[in-house]
C-alpha cells in the first residue's frame, strides 16, 4: 500500500494553533505533528511555509526551529502552478488578485505532482459560488481532481491523542525522534 502524504495549508496550521490546540495549551499536538512530518506523513509545501506567521513568539520560534523537518524538500513544479492558476482562477488576474490568492496554487500544484498519494489539508470551507481570486481551496481541488480534507478530518484520520507517545511503539518513536533533533519545546 502506498503511503499518503498530507500537504498542510497555512490555514490548517494557523487555525489549529489559534483555536483549540494552541502551542502553549496542547504541546502534545505540536510534538505529534513534528513526529508525523519526520515520518513523511505530512509536510508543508515550500511556498506555503512563509505564509505561516504566528503572533505567539514561542510558536514562531518552534515553526522556525523545526522548518527543516516540517517543509517538503521538493519545490513545486511551475507548469503545475500555471495550470492551477489558469484553469482554476482564470487568466485576467490583477496584482491584487495574485496577492489575495497567495500560495494556494503552489499547495494544489504540489498535490497534483502525485494525485493518487497527496492530499491537501485545509481549514478553508467550500464556497462553490466564489469566482476568480475569491475561490476556495476545496472547490479548486474538486475541480482539478485533487484529494483534500479538512484539518479536523486530518486530525481524526491520523488519530491524534494527547497520549499518542505512550501508544506509539518505542522503536518507532526512537526512529523518528532522534536525540540530535532540536528541542521541540
């Protein structure tokens, strides 16, 4: 069976932190997310990473310190970004439109590189009536046959629990949480 790779949108990381799993309230979640990224289960596409600008200083340090393991090492293919832009957003975009769209086309293009295995994770809600730069990630994914899921569904699918460490075999923890890793907290 081929392993899925979950590609995290900036909205999924920011919304989780700013709502129910704040860095200082549920540090187990962030350690689990780091562990999942080390295993190659989830990654943040390189063009999406700069959009994650947390206000919490400690969380900001954590994001920077763990960038190497959180970010997908492969840059998005520009021909796929162009495909997303032209087919999903339209041809006549202004500079303001492009700024509004942000890194969304790069996220979706990253999933298009391997549509059988890659799944976009976003906190955005489908709004099919939106057009142009106002379109939402779920609707574009549906249009381009890209798999996607909500942040909540991602957390459920990967079965996050605050006691995840005690339920994960020691050999697996040791394999992905190596002593030379930077301090998680």
